[in-house]
C-alpha cells in the first residue's frame, strides 16, 4: 500500500494549524510512550524525531499523510500533557497547553488517540488523561504501545486490565515489529468521522 507523508509544521497555537479542514488525528500520551516512533512506523520513514530520553518539544508537530486510497489527513504529535496542567506546573507548560488547546479548540473533524505503555496498564496519569479527553467531546481511542516487550502471559493480563479501566477495547501496537499498524491505519481513517462517545 502506498503511503505519502510529509512534515507540515510545528504549531504553537491555533494560528499555526492547517486551515484546509482535512481530518486530524492527535497522538497524546506520556513522554517516552512512543508517539513519535509510532508515527514513523505508520508512515514507514523517520519523519518524527524520537529519543530514548524524554523530549523537550512543546510544539504540536503536524504531518500530512495519505495511505492507499484513503483521503489525506493530519497526524498531530501533541506535546506533554495539556490535560495534567494543574498537577504538572513548570517549564514550558504554558506553551504545550496552548498547542493542545489549539488542537481541541478549533472546529473540524478530529479524533484523539491516547497512547499508553502496554507494560504499565492503568497508570493514574493515563486515566486522568482519558478523563480529561472525555470532556473535550472528540472521538477517542486507546492504543497500547511497545507490545513487543510483553510476554504472552503479560499480554493477556495487561489487555484485560487496560480494557477494564478504559472501558473499551484497546488497540495493541508495536512500532518495532509493525504489529497492529494495519488496524491502526483503519482506525485513523474512521475515527474522525465518528461522534464523540
Ligand atoms: P516524547 O517525544 O519525549 O514525548 O516521547 P515519544 O512518546 O515520542 O516517544 P519516542 O517515540 O521518542 O520513543 C521513546 C523510546 O521508546 C525510544 O527509545 C523508542 O525507541 C522506544 N520505542 C518506541 N516505540 C517502541 C516499540 O514499539 N517497541 C519498543 N521496544 N520500543 C519502542
Ligand atoms: Mg516524541
């Protein structure tokens, strides 16, 4: 399947986001959860900067992607935790909140994927994020990253735990092995059309 992808811009606020009304899908999650790696795995090229140490970017990095016959859309690598603002004051916080607020604050078709580390199901920071996202009335789904790191027994146990706490099916992916990427592309194509749960 042919994939066309390009970096568009790093957005600090609403004025920097594209205005052509293509659907947008944001990737949010704790630093180091694998947001940038997942975007790179999806587009099969190193577009997004990845790092073993938590990144310092406070901007929303926006990529325009098209896969096969699917209409083009934007993947948005959202920084930090706009939704944990109260509990995480500090350096750069205002700027990252602005990028997140800009994403959620504009009209248009959009969806959000909460990325959680499959090795650590049910972290309270992830649950807080999920609740915060629920208040943004935007279709959303949970994606569990780095499943290549789980044993079979952990996979069974962690999936059960995650589906319990998030109260919905969780997509399992690995940027390393490519597991789950096909299903994730399908989710990216359909989620922005759905109404918020
Ligand atoms: P920030 O930009 O700091 O918020 O981090 P991020 O969420 O973008 O994480 P990033 O993609 O930079 O990945 C963090 C680390 O996890 C890197 O060392 C990656 O190589 C590793 N990683 C990401 N995805 C996977 C995966 O599917 N499997 C394994 N084994 N490692 C992964
Ligand atoms: Mg990143």
